[in-house]
């Protein structure tokens, strides 16, 4: 199981915040011509197991 999130790439504060929560950036995607970063957090990473 994993959680995912997508954030606008130029939103530096949000990107730093989600990284501090343990999410790992897995790539970049384009939505309506705007770059977004794709993050994942695996269950083992958020439960500490």
C-alpha cells in the first residue's frame, strides 16, 4: 500500500513540506501544460515498519 501526491513543481514550500513528511519524488508529469511533481510514500515508510 502507498500514498501518492501531486504538487505544482514551482510551489517550493509545499514540495519541501511533503518531503519532510517522508514522501519521495518519483517523477514529473504535465497537467494542462503545467509541470507537477509526483510523490509516493510507502506504508512501511509512514508506519516505521
